[in-house]
C-alpha cells in the first residue's frame, strides 16, 4: 500500500484541504501519513475558526522522501506561512519536488514551494493573493481550477478540491 505524505504546520491548516484529499487517498487504497515539524497534534481550522485536531504520525525530520509515493501540502493561511519558516520542512519539500514524485499543493500551500525555490519556470495556480509571490519567484501563475506542470499539481481553493483530489489520484496511477 503506497504511503502518501501530508505535510502541515502545527496550526492554521484549512480542515477540508487536509481531510478531503486524505479521504480520497485512503479510499483509493493508499496510506495517508500526517507529517509535521513536531509530533503531537495539529490544529485544523474552518477558515479562521478552530476545528478539530489531528494526530501527527511522524515528525518531518524523521521522514524520508523514499518512503512516500506523493506529497500533499494543504493550505490555510497560517499553515504554509509557519511551514516555510521550518528549514527541515522546506528541505523535505525541495527534495520531494526534486524526486520527480507528485507534489500537490492547494490554496496558500504554494508559499512553501516558493520558499523551497522550486517554482521557477513552472505553470501554477494558488489562492489569488499568492500570484505576485509566485510570479516574483519565477512561476507562470494562472487562474485555473487545477494545474499540472511536471510533478507539481496546484489548485486555488476548497471549491477546487474534487478536481485537485482527482488529479492527485490520477498522478498516482
């Protein structure tokens, strides 16, 4: 059963951007694994309101790209903003993109891809407020439901989750 890494910070995760792709991956017969800079629990949110917590399966520093078939980066504003300040998490993302395996990022999650310096020359989408950041980092930003460029899969918002999850599962074969 292939393992799929879901990498998040300790808080600020948009709940549905974690739970919907997680369910899609699990329903397709893959094993979702929650990674975070620290073990314990992470706090998800419905926009700005705290929702449920989720247990971390493994600290990202103890994880190996070789152990996973794909990486999912859920959004939320605070989540990727915190994640991109963690050198270990950013290094894991950079190595994952370099591996050629699928990396799927939704909403504000491409901020972590910017920090990992892996967006130059890539066609991408995101939450609209990130378009300047992505363009300044060398990406070709477009306003589309889901965009695939090589091994990068990006989407804009929770409304795009069905297409995002379908594209991720398609990339997994």
